[in-house]
């Protein structure tokens, strides 16, 4: 009788485990890129990836198909990573900027036509890491090739706000990475916070 | 996003094709790590209980040593206040695993809940953090003033100054927390704007 009663639970656990294998297999690399966007220190980043995977595995108990597995995975990953950033904020004194400010923020290398591959990746991360978590999520989703609707579903922003942010992301990328760009203005102090 | 420039496409490709470390965890490894994480939380909770117990034991010792009824009543109230405060700190503790429904919540919902929790804790600091200690402290101050009438020529003045200093400290802590709660409310409002 006990064996029969345990069957549904065992089945649910197997479901969770197989969903986890599927999610980790499909989105493993994307999750690593996401973790890199939130944590620059390689050792701490490995811990963050593990934390995301544990949170994902635990959460899949409650996965009921109301959203796609991809949306679920990204929500868990972003929420875990943002909590990680909030914890690190309490320890350090790092401030983040919004996309509005990032448009005006120079990184000193604008307009260089022949930038090495590694440099470009590093500069992308340098840009992403200075953004507030919500803007960072939109930026990561954009770079991962997600459409505005998926980004809105993950972040909870309205489609209109996602569209505005994507417009600003394009402006930032244009200033930072296109030849001929030239943002030289300094960064204003107002509006920096953890959000 | 059809108006995407070739440069934007290149950047996306660059981002998506970058080399990753290939960090993988099997279900067995995940289960072991989740267990370790749970034990860390339990260990942290245990340390909190031990710290609270040490303070309560100290007050209990003073209660036992005191001869005066009012002093004893003061320490008894302080013990009760400390127990309530420790329970509240535990119940409101933020260091925990991510909620299991994290995948159901968008970032805005998730962050809003967290900010609301912090705001409520800060704005009600008199009710659960400062307030519970006040009766014990007041009774103890009265008891000390009453129990030593001839010990100091201006005992009541000393008690009054001490009481005023404690009250000023409590009011200052309360105001700091109210200001922090208002800042959090501003962040909540900004989040709400983003969701509209």
C-alpha cells in the first residue's frame, strides 16, 4: 500500500528531474552567460551558477506549464542572480546605472574600428555589469535574441517599457561599438540605485 | 526588432557564440548541494537562537540576583521583550533559499514582494524591534531610581538623563528606519511604473 501511495510522488520527482536535465541541457550555456552578466569574479560566478541550478531544480516542482520552460528558467535565473547582486550590494558599495545614463556614459574606446574579439566581449560585459538588474535583464534578453514579448513575460515590464528599453539598448550599443561613435559626456550622479 | 542593424546582429552572435565553461551538475550533485545549503540555513538559525538565548540567560541571572520586586519585574519584561524580538528577527529573516514559486514570478513581482517585506519591517520597527524593549527599560529605570534613594544625591536626575538618552537613541533609530522605508516605497513605485 505504501509503495502505491509513494508512486505519484516518485513520478513527480522523476518529472522534475527530467525537466531539470532538459532545461540544463538546453539553456546551460545561456545560464552561464547570464551568470557572467551578474558576477565578474570567476570563483563567485561558479557558486552563482550552482545556486541558479539548485534554485531551478527546486522550483521545477511547481512548474505547471502556465508559461514556457524557457520563461520559467530565465525567471528563476534572473531572480536568483538579482538576489545575488542585492546580497553583494549589502557587502560592497557598487552603484549601478540605468540604460538612460548608460547611453551617455563613455567607456573610453568608442569608435575603434578594429577591436579584438576578446575586447568586444569584455566591453559588452563591462557595459552589462554596470546596469541596474532590471535593465540588465532586458539587455541580456536582447543579446540572447529574445523578442519583446518574451522579455516582458520574464521581467514583468510592460511591452511598451520593454520597447523603450530596447530602443535605448540599441543607442548604447551604437555609441559603444559602432565606428564613428563618440559619447564623451560624463555620467550624472542622479538616479543610481540597486534596482 | 526588424530594424536591427548588421552591427547589432554581429554583437548578438558574438554574445551567443562566446565560449562558456560548461558548468554542469547532475541531479545527484544538485540534491547534495541543496542539502548542504539547507544545513547552512539551519546552522545560521542555530547561531541566532544561541545568541538570543545568551542574552536571555544574562537577564535571567540578573532577575535571579535582584532582591527588589520592581527590578525583577523590569528584567522579566526585558526577557519577554527579547524573546519576542528574537522571534520577530527569525520570522522576518531574509537569508533563505529562493522561494519555490520563483519561476511563477516575474522580476518585477519578485522584487516588489521583497521590497514590500523590507519596507513593512522598517516602517513597523517600533512595534516589533524597539517597542518590546521599552516596558522593561522604563520599569528598570524607575526601579533603580526608587531602590537607591540615598545612594546618589541626584539619582532621579541621573535616571532622567539616562532615560532621555535612551529615548533619543530609540527615536533616532526609528526615524532612520522610517526614512529607509520611504526610500523603499519610492523604489516600489518605480517598479510599478515599469509594469504599466
